C-alpha cells in the first residue's frame, strides 16, 4: 500500500494531467503488475509502426482517448543495475501482440530523460543496489 501512496503522489506531480490513476501490485516472485488509467495519444505511438497488425491499425486511428492499461512484468536487480521484461500488456482489456509491446516500450523509453532502452540493463536510482520483489511486498537495499 505504501508504494501506491508514492505512485499517487508521483502521478500528481509528473502526470501532466494525462494519468488519472496508477496502481502497482507485487503478484509473485520477481513479478509486478500495474494498472494505469490515462489519456493516451495512441496515433502518436502506433501510426508509424509500419505494422499490418489489425490492433496497431485500430489504435493508430483512435487518436487520444482515455484508456486502462494493464502491464505485467518480470524484474530483477543486483549491483545497482536492473532489468524489466514485459510479460503482458492489455489496453482496455485487449492483449497487445509482442511486436506492438516492443513498439510501445520503444516509445516510452524515448520519452524518458535520459532515454531508456528496456532491452538492456539500466541503473537503479538513488544509490539503490538491489530490489527484491515478493508476492505482496518489495524490499529495497
């Protein structure tokens, strides 16, 4: 519950009005689930994906709409570095195919300052050395 208090405050500070709600849960060993309610410009993300995928075509035509995004990912860390591997993404209850998950992660990574490549290890902030995720809890070292 304490993590979601922090997330709520972070959303209020940095969400820029696009994110209405974000909740995080620790569902299993090394597995995190997030549910985000946000206004998303899907056309900006998927229009140039070059995909013939019907889901990408539909999302690219939606423009900006309120959406519920559910993400499940596996994460691990050691020695101040971490990885995050997305297991599943659902938009308004519809699962995204792997190729579109890749495009979404690329877009999100490019928007970070500094930019992030989710396919590589990344440094943990604030001198954190390790984050252990357990069902229902997280421990930060």
